[in-house]
């Protein structure tokens, strides 16, 4: 994942344009990605797909002809979605188009002007303070014209038509935690799940933030009833602890699943209630859809100083953190895949487990007594009303213990899957 991030890092992405296409072409080397293009001017609910933006070069030169700000060195130097310009500008006017971070004098901020036509540059505050009162050559070779909004989608058919939606945003330039980490993690989840036998169908979206999810929702309303679980993937590479932002519903199965996984991870974590501020979960969770979409991240966006700055780079994201986030996502998927309801085929008193050899099955396991306890919990609550996750929560045992006990009991004919449609 980290190596893929290194490959993607230099690309200047935005909500539209060739940077997004190049990014999706690279991801398509790993998974069979379908790429869609939606024309500028397309109406999607209360929004309109914007003009497409592309940039080739940009710089500011001082009176000596020296490039003091250069897009080729760092694509964050240009206000994302800047209109073209090529003229001399006095410092007083130039400063009206410059953005910096006084609290972090050596970092370059990321700024954009997606929905207003403007030009500008971002630079370190220390450099801004050093600018001489003179004229500067300002050059931005960009285009803002009718084109397309581009997004990627990969659908993986499972045994059921019910879906697990995993969505991540593609629109940020050279920013690693937000959100190259989400792109590479989602890609590798899709890559690994492709090789597995799955109960649910999985839909992976690689979309520009906000306008991308709005556009996808507007084009796919007929598919939404099949979405039973969902996660928005962002900020999964920093060294901070895991955080989960709940769905708008607050008590969806994905909420209970993620909380269970984090609680039994042995690591510190945070749980955040839903709010209509954040990433694309707020679009998926708008009242007209109310999809069960949560967001599982490490340090949430805006809560780490490096957020939307040049310090969100390859040094900030850690391979170990990516690996840990990946393992948490896979644990969540494992619970969702196996969380079913069962019926005890011998419900009148406990069946004799000893003569079936069920107790001795766990003899070589650490915490064998907890596995044996899991057998009793599963038998007692398998009446068709409680899911395995319900039983795990009620018992205080990790889902993996409950799931393995279920497998052993079913193998001895003591359980049968409840004939209930998944709600």
C-alpha cells in the first residue's frame, strides 16, 4: 500500500481533470476498475457538475527572473482550480491571492476555488513575509472548460445481491493521509476480497469528494435499496488511534460491528456521533437516502495539524498504520460476512457436548475455556432472534470466539441457520 502511495503522490488531482484519470489508470492495474465520465453541466439534485480543470505549469518569478514559487516542485503551491493568468503583478495585489499558515510558518497549505473562478498561490508563511515590495511575474497555465467529472467503480458480486458500499475520495493533490491512504487501502481491500468467497456483494467507489458522491447517488438511485452496510475511507495512514463516526441512524449493524471490533482490538479508540459535517458520509446519509454509512479513520480530518498542508506527506503516513487500518477493516468485513442468526436444533436443555468431543476441540487453544463458554452462549441464544454479533455483545466475548463456536456446533448438527431474510 505504501509503495502505491509513493507512485500516486506526485500527481496533481482535483475534483475533475487528467490528474483523476491518471490516478484511476494506476489503480486499474490492481483491480478491474470501471471508469465513468459525467459531462460538465449535468444536473445532479441541487448541484451541477462543474467545468473540468487541468493545469500544466505555474510559477511566480521575482524581478531577477528567479522562480520563487514553482508548481513543478510542489503542486500544492497553486490554488486548486485556479484560472489562467500571465502578467506582472505588484506585491499589494499579489498578496490578495496568496495563502499561508502563520501558525506553521514552513508548511504550505492546500486551498481550492472549486465553485468560484479565482487564481492564487499557496506558500510558506516564512517565505510570504520575505517578499520584497516589487513587481512579480505571475503565470498559471491552466484550463477551466466544459469536460467531465470522472470517477471509478468496482462491483464484486457475492452470494447475495445485498451490498456493502466502500467509498473513498480521489480529489486531493499531493496529500497522503487525506486521502492517498484511503485510495490505497480501498484498492487493496478490493484486491483481496476479489479472491474470497463472499456473502455480500461489494461496491467500491473512487470519487471526488461531495460532488462525486452527489453525482453517483443521482445516477444510481435504483441501486440504493440494496446497500445494507457502508464505510467511507479517509485518513487511515497517520500514527493516531482509530476513530469511528457513526451512521445517521446511530444503531445500524455497521455501527455495532465497528464498535465491537475496536472494543476487542486491545487498542485505544474513539467513537464519534454522526454529524452532517465531514466527508461523503453526509451525502449518503442525507434524509432522502439515510444509508447506513459510517466512517472509519485514524485521526479524523481536521484534527491533526498536518491536515491540508504540505506536512501531510510521505513521512507523515506510516506503513505500520496503513497495515493496522487494513486489519481493522478486514475484521469488520469478517464480522459482517458471518453475522447471521441460527436455531438450536436441541433447544430443550443443553445438549451433551462432551460425548460429541466439542470441549476437547479447543484443547490446544489459548483461552480454551472462553471458547467452551462461547459454545454455551451460542446454544442458549440461537433461537432465531439474536444474531451472532448480538450474542458476542451480550456475552462480552470477541466475535471470533462466537463465530468459531457456531461453526463447531453447526458441524455437529446442533445449529441450523435461521430461515430469515437479512434485514
